[in-house]
C-alpha cells in the first residue's frame, strides 16, 4: 500500500510540474504578444497558443493537486464510505443477479471471518448456500401448542393417542405455508384414526368462515376434497386459497399406535416457540431424545408420579428438528 501511494504521489507531482511549466510558457507567449504588436496573424496565433497552454497547464495542475488531496486519509475515508453506502443500498442490490449476490455474500463472509479461504470447493459454505440459507425465505410458524393424552387399549399391545396441535402461520414474502398436513410414518398408526382441522382468521368472519372466522374440516370433508384418501395415511390439506398472515391452525387426531414404537415430532417449517404436554398412564415411563440445539432456551418438567411431562422451547426450531419419545413399562 505504501509503494502504491508513493507511485500515486510521484504521478501527481509530475502533473503539477507539467502544469507549472505550461502556465509559464503561456505567460511567455503573452509577453511576446505585448512586445510584438506589428503582425496581426502572429498576434492571434500567440493568443491561441497562450490560451491553449494556459488551460492545459491549469488542468494538469488541478489533476496533480486533486490526486494528492483525494489520497489523504480524510478523502479516502469519505469515498470508501460512499462506496459502501452505494453497495449496501437496496436499489443497487436488487439490480444484481443471483450469482452476483452469492459472490458478494461470499466476500462479506470472508471479511467477517477474516478468512480468504472460506467457501472453497470442500468448505461448508457451498452446502449452506445451496441447502440452508433458503430457510430464511420460508414461511414460518409461531406458538405451537401440542397436547397428547395417552391411554391403554384393554387386552392389546396398543396405546390410544388423542393429540391436539395448534399454531399460527406467519407469512414470508407475502405467503404462508402451502398446506397443513399430518402424515404418519409407514406403520406408525394402527387403524382407528380420526382427524379434524380448523382454520381461523379475522378476515374469514361471516365470509368463508363462521361468525368466529373459523373454517372446519372433518374427515368426510377432507376426503371429499381429496385431502385425505386413506384415513390411516394422514391428510394433506392445501391452504393456498387461505393465504392470511396470522392464520390460526388447529388439528385434532385420534389414533392407535403399537406401545413399543418410537414416536417423533419433526418441524416442517422454521418454528418459533413450542409448548408440549404429554399425559400418560402411571404404569409407563417416558423416554425422549431431543433433536435440536440444546443450548437454546428450553425448559422441561417431568412428573412421573402423575404421568405428566411438559416441554417449552422459547427459541427457533429448524425443519426436521424435533423430539423422539417412547413409552416404557416401569421397572424394565
């Protein structure tokens, strides 16, 4: 940087010297003009050359002075700040194509982590840009509440699960999630399944919904609109036509499971704040495993004597994060 500054300064001094010389020559032409006043052609020629040399000299002198001034710390800082503001302005960024934005992001991360090697072909950055950062633009959900009521099925190796789930759909880029679904894994449910879904929003009052703004879907309606084709394979309800930021979703399911199965909750969308309560028979204990960052803010409470477990997560869960649990007979 120091050598570069020296080269710039030498160039500026050359321009200043040339400018001074040209201005002096133009003065000499003026002096000649004053001495010899006989030949009008020469007088006009002297005047033209004097004007040309004078303007060239002034321009060269100005270039040299401006070069030195702009290379001072004050002006350098000023232009760096202006360029930074231009680059960070939304209008400028919106004109860049996807690849240019990715390249800019890579350079920003290199500066942030002070690592020029970041983003190499074997680095994590490429995977992040292709698979993870898209979550930032996804619709998300808040305030998920889950309640499970677990009971024995007499003379059976099955457990009956009554599950209620509610959450709020939040829009990103003007849209909420495309569907509401409950898709059990293959073999997870063992007949006797029941589903009920409701969607609620202020804008639905006395319009597409009832007086409370609620639209209800029982099993018959889910099957009628092809959202459910096999009651034991869950349902997938398209809600694109109900695209409202702050849409309240309520799901109720009843189903049987084998008491020895692992059961999992996994997030389909980025989710903020989860509250879960499980009530289970007193002769069972609950084993669970978290699949999320346990450094996040969460609390849990187990009351084995009364068969109650609660979990509260006051942070974000990413898609496919969640919890797996299993009921185990006490004493085994």
